[in-house]
């Protein structure tokens, strides 16, 4: 109950692979010449970028942050106003509380109660957004941690009220429920919300148990909250996330290795604590899934999107059958860079020199306008608003969290956080987040509140479609082989990082849950061994799994949003399919999909738009695309 409800009333906050090292691996953690002959970068002849990197790290260019930061005053003019609104919100919940015991008394009672609920949802949406956004650009401030505690307490009490009301809706006989839902006004506005409650009927508990579970929500969130405190406040490294990304992408091999070791040692030094947190998260999931009568933790977590476990399993099965494609790419990387073995820190340096390694934010905007031009004027107008109305907090700084995300506010507009570092990867990250923002914006403009909050499952389609379009257009318009080869490597990394890597993460997550569900002991050593085995399986024999790389699991914050990462992989498959359809047939079908918001279940929305993720065809087509790009790159390199 609490988990599903929390999804409804808290604003969408889409993080992009905040876990991993750099933007190329996870879309900014997400998370992304003189002649016509191709110039290859290898280990011996790097045209040492060391000086340029140190300039980036030690003497950052002057930036007018007033033009590249959020304007949060559109939410609240001051913290005082926020506190007054929170106080008022707590009082207003009493009006909804009055409907406990009466919400199903008549259609009128239900309509009035859900109307009040909508108003309260929208208020707490804004309250949460203001606190969250401020905290993430002031990560060392305890003030915003306190504000978050206040909003969490208010939300817990509100969830308790909503839980009681939902339980009453669940207790309705099928006949009484059908009578209520037959009302066209109720069905149109609240149909999906009510259907979600009724669909999970067999997993709801008695009123006392539901009340107890609702009150454990703050305790249940402790593993993830503690992990975030470590990652954003206690972890000490020499480089901030943007600097780390720059070194791994542009440093010479010694610099890359040093940066990698410094970053991973910070996690390794705390590995037993981090393993305890992750195992705690897993045990929490097992507790809830067992108490609610689900077949497994995986089954429970897929239910909210109405996704069959078969989709998850077939994703892993299809991708692992085709890891030879990724092995081939790793081998090509090894050959071009002239390495004996490929290590983690060798996976991000371009194997083809960037055609432009200093893409200013203004220039990045121009690239995005051009690449997303096939989406039409309506979409272009949203991009203009995002760039010119302070929807985006652009640059990295020491007080700002790493990664990138989009948080949308129904009564305001989407907010995007990035750590832009003038690379094509950061342009790709920005395009990705704009995909989330445009989806939310079009949903809010075309659906009522209860149907305007798209599932993360479809959200990852919207974001990846933008990235696929970016690289499709860049490759098509490349003026020479060098440009084309570079853009191909970027597209390959997009598919690698979203389809292959995220499926590996999904397999890891499923494996450790199944182990704990089977009462097997799981500790840091076990997690390291599982992770190391998966690295070998997915990357192949030319990829060296050193001991430090085995702690990579500890750097994935999305594991605290359980069974989330597979959505990146399915989103990539659907996004590549949509991008090709848009370029061939125009944007109308895709824009219609975006405007439908959450008016139906994700798989149905996608199937209606021509992408059927209940089959493996989209995954297989994306793997074929990956194969064709590898072959095209090989041909260019061989010239």
C-alpha cells in the first residue's frame, strides 16, 4: 500500500544512472579533423591531454550561474512560505480524514474525497520538490535534511489517511464497485487510480496490518537514506563527479587508473557497511512481498506497472544469449587502443578522437535543437521553454549532488539537474533528461492529474528515444569518416550502457534477492564474487576483472529503488525502435504516445504505439542495431 501510494503523491524524480563512474557509462551518472582519414587514439600515442584536464579541474571557466541555475521561487518565494504551506497542508489533511468510514457511502462521497486527495497530492508534490531541489544543490546543508524530515513526517501521516480510504475502496463488493465505476465522470477522472487499488486487492492486509506497514515507511527507507548520506556527504575522494568523468574520458592511462582507484577505494574501505545496507534493502523487500502474499520480491515490484515477470526474465535471457556482440565491441576497443587487457578505466576513453571535446552549453543546446528537430514544432517549443525559463541546473559544483535527473511538478514545470562538462556525453545526458521533461509536460497538458504521472517504465522510453535520435541524426549528417566513427562509438556506448550494462545490473539484483529468499548467506565477499562473475560473462575474455572492480555493485544507488534498472534496458529497446520510426514516418504516433501520460498500463500504451515489449523483438532489433554499428565502425577503422 505505502509503496504504491508514495509513487502517486510524490513528484516524479527520474535519476539517470547516478551510480556509475561517468556520463559515458550512465549518461552523466545516470545515467550518454584535418583530413578525411580516421585518427585513432591508442595507448602509446595519446597526444597527452594531461594539461587540458588539469585546466578543467583546477581552473574551471568562468560561468554565469544566474543563467544556468533553477529559479525555485516559482515554487515558493521563501523558506518561510514553504514552512507555512507545510503547516497548512497538515491542517488540510484533516478534511480528507473526515471521509474515513464514509468514502464509499455514495458516488458523491467518493468524488468529493478524491477531489480533496488530488489537491493534497499537488500540494505535497510542490512541498517535496522545493525541499528536494534545494537539498541537491546544497548537499552539505543540514537545513534541507531537516526540511526533508519534516515533509517525510507529514507525508507519513497523510499516507496513513490514504491507506484507510483505499482499504475501504478495496472492501467494496464487486457489484458495488461496478456501480460506482459505471459513473462516466468518476471513470474518466479516477478510473486508472481505482483500478490500481482493486487490481492489488488480494495483496492488501487487514486494517491494523496496513496501518502498521504504513508507519514503517520511514524505517524501511533507512538503507537508501543512509547510502545517500555516505555517497553525498561521507565519501571522500580527490575529484568531484564531473572531474572524475573528465579524467576517465580524457586522461592518459595512468591518470585514469589513479582516478578509478581513488574512487573505488572509497567504497572498498566501507564495503562491509555498504553490503549490510544492500542486504538490508533486500530483506525489507522480502518482508513486504512475503507479508503481502506475492510470489517473490521481483513479482511485487513489477506489479505496479502491470509487467509480467516473464518480461524481466526474457530480457536477461535474450541479452545474455547475445553477449558475443558486446565481447566483439570490447575486443575492438582493445585493438584500437593497443591494450593487452581492457580494464574498467579503459571503457570510457574515446577509441576515436572526439570531433569536438569542448561543447559549450550554448552549443550543446544547438545540437539538441537540431537532433530533436524531427519531433516537430510542439516538441521544439518545450525545449525552448526548458532552456530559457530556468528549468535546468546545469553545472557541477562541490555543493551539488552527482548524476542527473528530472523532477516534475504538476502545477509548475519539470526541473532538470545535470552536471554538464562540455562533452558529447553531457549533451546526450541533457537530451535524455529533456525527454523526461517533455513527457511530463505533454502528459500534464493533455491528461487530468491522476492520469498525468507516467510510469518510470515508459519514462525511460521517452528519454532514450531522444538519445537514439541524437546519434541517428549526428551519424547521418557526419561530414567525414572521422565524425561518423566518433558518433558511432557514442551510439554504441548508449546501447552498451542501457541495454547490456543495465541488464547485467538487473541480473545481479534478481540473483541476490533469490539467494536471500532461499536463506543463503549474502555478505560483501559473496556480492563481490557475483559482480565479478557477471563482469566476465557480459564483457568477455578481453576484459580484466581486477579485485577492485568487483566492488562496483556498491556504487549503484538505483539498487535502493528495487528492480528499477531493467526499465533502462527495456526503455532503450523501445527508444531505438521509436527513433527509427520517427525518422521514417514522422513524429505524430510518438507525440500521441507521450500525450497519453498514464491513462493506461505501460505495456498497453507502448503496444498501441507499435512497440510490443511483451515480445523480445524490440530487444533483438536493438542488438542487431548494435551489431551493425560495430561492423560499420570496423569498416571505417580498416580504411
